[in-house]
């Protein structure tokens, strides 16, 4: 084997301004270079406890069941859905983009009876639409996406918790793309379960999914208790409900691993935990409200710049996520060629979209470590230059001036 073909890693310099992942905060990278300790070392279990405390603050919850799932954001979704959905349960999924379809996909694999309501991509649901569907379907769970990056829309959730309590429905949301950069009030909104990801507004790498479970959701999961042979003792009694059909994503055992029992389940991904801890520490040091305001400031500056360039934006901007903007690709412009030139000549990555929007929309992110003025201005300058190079004429400098005007406006 010729090892000259496998040099030390040296990735090209990139400014990641797509819908995620984004450039990792250097402080998080430094935390992740820290040496390992044993999984039951008192230092390690203390770090685990601190992570639980930090993420309770970020989720704005008092839930004891707040922890990390080792795996990408989808692992957090699967852990919650597999642990909460019994075969045959009815679930309702309001679909307004690709990731609503993902919840349907996972729920079907949990052998749920999946019911959906849909709006065109670019729109969101009203509480009345969801209440009507709940009254018709009578689901056991409502599965929602807060921020769907495929459409860049943010679904309002504040009124849905009361509806779910009224009709006896468990309320879950996937906050992968919105968490840390948009308002999310777990307890105040009556959410029973939330999962998130590191690679968006939290400024970390993909690979860890923070989740939080209400006491009601935790009780539902505990009813499915089934501790594996080899670690099981006489004190471990099976629950009264059907077992969870996954070992790795069995939140009952994972809760016991993170809790006082320290029941052996998996070996915690120490390096990822260190990174997740640092992400939360940095964000809370800034202040969660300040982080949300920062994401809105830079997201709005990008919006103003895109509009100043003469480009149209996608969807109902009243419900736009703070941290991702959909830009309609102008007629006659090769969207992929623009993206290739931005990457090759400027080292800047922007995204395309999925499904009915593929080839029609660019998605530009301003999130996490990249929710900064210099990143916004560099991206606008590069996009304007590439468009003009390819023959789509803009008013030179208008995009940057619109963004600068936004930044210098004292109301922001």
C-alpha cells in the first residue's frame, strides 16, 4: 500500500455559508483536542452533569431528562421517535418541507400510523389548521419541525402546546436547524420532546444531538423499560408497555446511563461531549437572547443585501428563519455554475435545495460562528461578482451598501 497517497489531512480553506454545516468556532476545536478520560472517571461524569445543566438553560427547560445522543441530528430524532412511538400509534406530521417528510419516514419505520397535512413549500401552518387535523386524526403524538432548512421557513410553535394538552397529544419538535438562533421555549410552549444538532447555530461539528424530554414523555418511555442481559439485575423490572425496538436508541437505558445509576449502555463519545459542552458554554456566555438577536441581525443584513442586488427571496419572509435565507435563482442563470465559481474562486460555499426547489433556490446561511458581519459582506461581494462575471448585471455595490445601511441603522 503506497502511503504517499494518504498525506496528513489538510482540507482547503472554506467559508461555509450554506444551510449547514458551518465553520466550527475555534474554541470548540480546541476543546475537542483535549485528552480523553475514562467514561466513569469522576471528572467525566461531572462533565456529563454540566452538559445536562448547560443544555437545560439553552432549551429553557427544567427537564431532568436533558442530555446528548451520540450521533448526528437524525440520531436524536430517531432516539425520541423510536422510544416514544409504539407500533400502531397514530402520529400527525405537518409537512412544509423536506424534513417533515423525514419525520414521516422515521415514524413509518417505527410502524406508526402516519397522518400528514401539507402546505406549499414556502408557507407554514396556522394553529387552526393543526387543531383541525388533531381533532380529525386524534393522534397520540404531534411531530413537528421548527425550522426546515429546505424551505428556510420557521414554523410558529408557541400556541401548539396548549392544543396538545387539550387533546391529550404528546408534542415533539425537531429544532436541528433553528436551535440557538431562533426563540425556542421548551417549557413555556409545552413541548414534550425536542431534539437539536450542533452544526448550525451552536457553532459545532455534526455528530452530537442534544435532546430534552418532559417528565410526561420520560414516563411514557419508562413504561417501555427493557434492560439488556449482561447488565440487568434483579432490580431491573420490565415496563408495562411494549419494548423499544432499538438498543442503541433506547432512551430509557440512555437516561439511566446519564443518571445517578450510571447504567452501562455505550461508551460516551468523549471528544464530542467536550465539543458540545464548549458550544453551550460559549453561547450562554454570550447570552441566549443575544445569540438569537445576533442571528437575526446578520440574517436581516443578508436579506437586505440580496434585495439590494435585485434578487428575489423565497417563501413568506415573515416566517423566515433568522439563520438561513432562500434566494430564487434568476432566470437564465446556472445556479450550480454560480456555486462552483464561488467555491473555486472565493472559497465560499452556499447551498442549493431539495425536491421541488432543486435548481430553483440557493440557500445561504448566517449561523453559529459565521453569523458575523465580515462573513455576510464577503458572501454578498462574491455572489455579486460571480453573477456579473456570468452576465447577470447588478447595480455594482448596491448589495454591500444595503447591508452596511442595515448595520449602521441604530435600531439594529
